[in-house]
C-alpha cells in the first residue's frame, strides 16, 4: 500500500504542475486579449493540500486498521 501511495502522490504532483502551467498559459492568453481574470473560490494550492492531507489520512486509517499485531 505504501508503494501505491507513493505512486499516486508523484502522479498527483506531476498532474498538479501540468495543470498549473496550462492554467497560467491560458490566463496569459486571455489577458493579452483583454479579458480580466479574477481569482474566485478556492485557490489551487489549497485544493492540492486538501487532497494530499486526505490521502495521508486514508493511508493512516488503513495502516492502523489493517495492520495485524505481531
């Protein structure tokens, strides 16, 4: 399970980076065309941190509930 969580974490970080770069390029193009872009709602980094904390919490629940005592 730990290896799978590492793979999901790396994938999430890479996708988040891709999404942020794509979003920044899109906003630059719209700004060049004269459209004003306002940041509304939840910030992307906040959303990413919520997802990462959720993944860690689920892993901890799995670790404590599924771990058999030796």
